[in-house]
């Protein structure tokens, strides 16, 4: 289900934080007075061609022409459902001054699609855009858009920190032991955007994608470094593309069930509808 987004145009005040779910791992995050996109994909398919491959079940919840002025784009890795060549070209043409933040060895791909201001980062390296601090953090995944280029570029998550707010975007990842370290080094966080879908069959997907059980464990690791502050988990990477075997509506239902069983506050689990905006 899509709802009308309610982000601020052209930008929020520096002390405000809003997030809007475009779909899958594409988020519009308004923080530090900036408009930030993560893993933007506006194409109809997550594929090298638009006549075959995984097709969107839900259109992008923000029409491209109605985006606010984009200041920065964060890329987690090079898979087609996270790094879309057509969308990169459209953003670079519409917003030539946008700052691109990417893991190692993805800069050349972005440059060929028209991106100009590109920063590549290894795990734990920091950078900034205006008053927004960014850290490239570990993830457990893999890369490669073709069989011959597997793992030649890096994959990652990102942390975003302003004077008032802190967000963790985990990118695309399996459960791994570095969640605790991310919380200790870069937290505490108000929001952690974690992937909850594309997890079946486990013999194949378990080493690269989290399921809701893994997300509960990741939240426990992150919470250990929260210094008593509340952490809201935001569910991503589900409900947009049919990539794996589980039913499309299973991840959020299972996530809510496990969240309740773990005695977490229901208000701290954010399962947004496509297009939904929430603010802090």
C-alpha cells in the first residue's frame, strides 16, 4: 500500500529528522538540513535490462519529479536492486552538485553515469557533507553485477550523525558480529534501518540477508551500546521486489510477532507503508 509522503520541501530545519520510504532500500532521509537518498532505484525492474528481471510490485512512492533538492546519495553496494544505472544518471543530470558517498571501487561506475563529486570509503572511514558526519561501516554481503566481477567492489552500511540526530542505515547484510562495534563506535542511534526481507531459502540467503530473527539479534547488539537511549528499528528491504521464496507479506508480520515476543516497545518498531514519512 502506498500513502502520500509528507517530507518537507525544500528541506527540514537543521535540528529536525524525517525519513520517507521510497521502497526497498531507497529512503529519503532529511537530516542536518540536507536531503539524503540511500540506494536509489526508480526503475521498473532491478535488472540490467527493463524487459526482464525482478519487477516492482509497488511503484516508487515518491515520483522522481517531486523529489526535493537532493544533496547527497549513499550507496551500499553494486547489486541491481541497490545501484540502478538509470536512476544514477537521472539524479546526476537533475542535481549535478549532489555529493555521492560509496564504498571502495564504485566511483568509476558512478562517474560514467554523470556523477561528479564522488567519495569512496573503506569500512570505518569517515567523511562529511555539510554538517552531516558519515561513517562507512561493515556489512556481511557480497558484490558483483556480473559473474566475472564478483567481490571486486566493496559493500557497506552507513551511519549519519548531525548535532541532534544519529541514524544507522545497515544497507544489505546478513547478521554479523560487527553490529555491537558499530553501536559502540558510531552510536548511540535514534533509528536503525535494517533489512528484513529476501531471506529464503536460508541455505542460500542466510549468509547474505537477515530474516526477522536475525534482526532481533542485531537490535540486541546495537542496544548494548545505546547508553540507555531508546532505539527505533526501521524495517527495509521488503515488499517492493520479489527476490526470494518467502511470501511478500511475511517479513513484516513475522517481525511484529518477534518484536512483541522480545518485549520490545511496539512504538520502537517502524514498519512504514510505501511513501510514509515519520519525523523526530
